[in-house]
């Protein structure tokens, strides 16, 4: 087994966990929507 085989799956899990936690906070969602809206406004 390669010693670095677990890095990519662990990184993917960390990104998904961070995304899930960010979506649980309404302030993050509001800020994200305002930034997206500013691109088109």
C-alpha cells in the first residue's frame, strides 16, 4: 500500500465537511449570495 494513498480521500472529506458546516450558518449563505449578486449587478 502506498503511504500517500489516503491523502486525496481525506482532502475530499475535509472539503465536504467544511462546505456542509458553512451552509449551516445563515450569515455565510447571505454573504455568498450577496457576492454572487454583486457579480451581475
